[in-house]
C-alpha cells in the first residue's frame, strides 16, 4: 500500500479515536442515578473574579452511592460554590452546613430512565455521525491522491481500509452506549 494512503489511514485512526473519546465523555455526563464527581464537571465557580472549574477550588467526594460532598479549599468559597451549583442547573439541591456542601442524588424514576436512554442513543448517534464524517473526509483526501500518481487500485484498497476502520469505531461507540444503557436501566 502507498505511503500517502497509509498516512491518511493513520490520520483517520487518530481522529476516530478522538471521536470515540468525545462520545465516551459525553456519555459519562449522563447520570445513571449514582453519585459521581464528574456530575459537577460543568460547574464554574467565581474565584477572584475568574470563572474556575469547581474541581480546581474544592475536593468532590462520594461517601456513598447517593451523596456528593464538596469541600472547598478556602472556607469563604462555600457560598459561591453553592450558588454556582444552583446556577449550573445540574439538577442537584446543595445543602451548606458551614463546612461542606452535601447533595443527595435522587433515585431515577422509570420514566426518567427511559429519557436518559434516549439521550444515550442521541449521543451515540452523534458519535457515529462524527466517525462517518471523518470517513468522508479521509476518502476525499485519498481521492485527491490520484493527482500525485497513486493508482486506482491503491485508492480502492485505501477506501476499503477506511471503511473497515469506520465499522470498527462505530462498533466501539455502540458498545459504550450499550454499557451506559444497562447502567441506567439497572435499578
């Protein structure tokens, strides 16, 4: 196989890896009824005039499966953290006891579980679309290699390899979604 096509395949692989990682990160944001510190990743706290991620100004722990505890590194931040959690609309009700902020993660209803599964399917579809778009871009780049003297047969072989990569990465995304669905539907 031509070196130029090999380079395109390597690019496709690394870009598809990033697409799968992104899909995995998006799926992690969908909560499955268990308390996870990553639920607060989107919370930004006003810290000396600068919006700062919560994880950089406090420690976030899960003493049990239904509770999140946020302990700020500086006590004056307690009120700002509480306000940031409320404003971030993560669906949790912070309770400030003067030392730490506790949040109980409510158990999911059957209807809410079904909604979350729909969200999982939407995220998985976004991931599959991203992988297919990468396939399209790489195939276009491989087609352009004709002008550099790459033969038709090598181009067809390259496109076949890109399709194999695409299929493998779509299966990876499907597996991630399947695991997340099982996690959500497990009571």
